C-alpha cells in the first residue's frame, strides 16, 4: 500500500503570556496547555521566581520572568492572561492595550470605576479583544438557563437569585486577617452580580441594599473582614434580585442561580459532584464538590477556548465567534454593583447605582412572552 499525502492547513497558535502564577494562574496555564486547542503558553511572569519556575517546569514553558513588562513587550506574545491580584488588573489591561496585546483578565476588572474606565478606554482605542473571567456564563447549566430565558421560557424576569457559598471546615476560615476588606463583594459576589445582570439581559441594576457581617470569624471583623453577605438589587425593568455569599459552607462548594418570571422559572447550579447517591443506615448521601476549579472545570476551559478563538479570528481576519464573551460593559456593571454594595454595607442604607456610575445594558433585551416586556 502506498500512502497518499494529505495536506493539513497550518494554523498558527495563539501565543499567550501569563501574568500571575498563583493558584488560578496555575489552573489557567494548565488549561491552556492541556485543554485549549490552538493555544500556546508562550511565557510566564510573576514576582515570585520559585512559583514561576515550578509552573514552567510542570508545563514545559521556557520563557519565564519576574517582570510583567517582559511579557507585555514580547513580540512573540499575542495575548495576555491576567491572573495577578485584583489591585493590578486595570493597570495591566492598560499596559497590554498599549502593547497591542489581547487580554483575558480575571475578575474584577478594577477596584474603582475610574481605574476600570481608564483601562477600558485604552483597550477600546487599541482595538483589542478584552474578555473577563465570569466563568459561570460558560457552565453548561447556567448557559442552558440563559438559553431558556432567551427563548421566553420564564417570560419577563421578576425575581432572581444567585448565591456563592465557599467550601469550609469545622475550624472555620484559615488566616481570616489576610482577607482584604471588601473581598466578599469585589471578588466573590462579583460573580453573582454578573450572573444576575446576564440572566436579566437588556437591563441595568439601579438600586442596591447590602447587609454583611463577620459571622464565621467575628474576631476578624475589626480588621475589616466580612464573611457573610446578602445583597438586594432592583433592576431597571422592575425585577428584584438577591445575591448571597458565605465563606464557610461545611458541605462543599455551592453555587446556584434562579430566575422566576411571568411565564415560569429556571434553576441552575448546585454543590453535588455527581448524581450518585448512597442509601445506608446513616441516611441518603451524595458527594459534593470542594473546589471551584472542580465545580467549574469545564467552564474555565470553555471561557479560555472562547477567548483564544476570538483572538485568532481578530488576528487572522476570520469570522468571529457568534457570541461575545463578557467584556467591558459587563465588567463595569458588575463592579458598580459591588461598589454600591460596599457603600450600602458601610452606611446601612440603600444606594442608587447611578451615584457610583452611569450604566448601560451590556446587551439588548430579549423578546419576552407571557408578560409585559
């Protein structure tokens, strides 16, 4: 038998530079190398050289540095993945835009509206792809819920709910004094704020009332810790939403969403690792997920795959993905709710979101059935 030569079109990989080699940076790097077709981990930067060396050795990356500027200015890097601490996000977005690099940035996009807006203006002027790490949009069950909403299954949303309960232990939160003030709003509930905004498309949040306390680690409250929070959000279409969070769920990592409307209801999420149940003398039990990278493993991969596809499309003048990833408008709307929540928790009063920022819907409203538009 004689082989027939089969030519395969060559596709240049999207070469990604990672900034931040902490736990989420490690997981994103692993996803890029092992699970995202068409991606190449080109370089890694982190001030902690030992962390960079360990990650690079595990994944076979040869270009490492302690200076983010090396990656930002590398002509062989197409895109930047920002997994550094939140206080650096806006500045790194702006620097990446200056260098003409596309950006995937973990949430939040910034800690103030001013710094985020400056970064968004620079990214828009540079014409780069900018996507934020709101991974729940890429989880199969949350995406299915949004599809049902788009198809009119719930009619007009009236009541929405989103919750995040981080896994904990009987001994409580480890090193609670190291958790920065505002973390529960800026880095935990920011996911819930984006989820609620996304599940109520075509609207903006207009009023926020937050109640928060240190119920898990009350001894750390004097240092600014808030480990339990409930936020009520009123939207421009009249819908009322509730977001809640707690840092110490003993039974596992629990993330859920719900939208009730004029025509029905959809639910998404949960803490169960599998559908397997055991029935014994101790009762009925099922395993639960303990880590976010396990509960949202596929979603983390899917969001990076979407970003890489968008970058390749922009770089190679190809047709872009049909659905845009969460961008600057989404980051602004979620951050505005987080900042309004912080102010409300401090004052004990409801806060008009317009006092934080002027918001616009990040996407158009969908056609509603079974109720008023």
